[in-house]
């Protein structure tokens, strides 16, 4: 074998190992998630305000109100806990998904894994990950829902002082449910959509294939997880301020605001 061929094969093996290395996957996904979170945080804060408001409004209308009353910088309220949450959660989800999928698959090749098992693996990875980082979600929701600037450390201390561990894990059950449903759709459906597209003739590594699979998975995820996301947001935004429970809130919203308030 020629030296050049040997070097080329060695480099190929190194690239393959790097792609499969858990630390590499975690860091790459965390970096991508952090960038995406920074760019989309203005959308997120308008979503939080809409979900916690009992007055009908539009996302654009809420955004205009925030800019007019609190300034443009307010659109990035809660950036620090948002980055901590999204980077950790996304990295952990992707890190856990493949081992869980392979564990569930057993001796069955990943390409032949039934759809429901992919959904189960994706949901489990998301649920475990979001439970671990729930305190960052609580602080983010409190900062974003406040019309006046709140200190990150002071908000965290207040939640701990008033409600302790229970406050930091406020809304954990709908949060886990939301992420189980969301991740099941995103990761499980992404896998399924991508495989279907490839079978239809789309290139396996093509940008169009990834984009179409991601868009389809994201749409399914949003429709399926929004109701529990509303419950999660309201519970977390009131952490340390209210003792209302999940069941009480879930019954009160449709009674007072109608079923569409869940969307």
C-alpha cells in the first residue's frame, strides 16, 4: 500500500472516530443550539408572554409592546439561562438518543428499527435531559415574563428561598411531557422522514433532505407539544410566587379562557 493511501485511510478513520465521539457530538450540538437560541430568543419571549397572558394578542403585537415599553434589549431577556438550558438540554438529548435507540433496537439494525421505537428513544432522551436542566427553564421563564429587569442571581435566590427544590423544579412534569412529546416527534420523526426521503431518491447527505426532514419533524413537534408547553410556562413563570398545581391550572385554563388558550 502506498504511503499516501495509508495516510488517507488513517485520516478517514480519525474523522469517523471524531464524528462518533460523544464529546464531539455534545459540543457540536451545544454550540449549534446556543447560536440558534441567541438568534431566536425574541420569538421565544413573545411566546412566553402570549402563553402567560389571559388577553388575546398576536406575536407581532406582543413584540411591539415589549420594544415600546421595555426597549429592544428586552427581547433578549433571560439570555444567560436560555443558553445554559438550550446548550445543556440539546447536547444531552443528542448524546442520549443514539445509545437509547441502540439499546431499544437490540440486535436490529438502526435502519430497520420500527418507528415507534425511534419515537420512544427520542422521547426518553428529551425527557431525561430536560428534567436535569429544569432550574434553568424556571429562571428563564421568570426573567422573560417580568416587565421589569430582574437579576439572574436574585431571581434564583428568591425561588430557592420561597419554594426550595420544589420551586426550582416547578413545572417539571409538563416540561418532561412536553420534551418527551417534542423530542419523540423531532428525533423520531426526523429519522423516519429522512429515511422516507432517501427511499424516494433524495441524497442521503443532501441539504434538502436534512431541511425537509427537520421541517416536517418540527411541525409535528409544535402541534403535539404546545398544550403542555403552555402549562409548563405558566407554572415556571409563577415559581416561588404561586402554589397552584398542574391539575388545577389545566382545569382552569379551558374553563376561564377556552380550549384554544392551550395554543
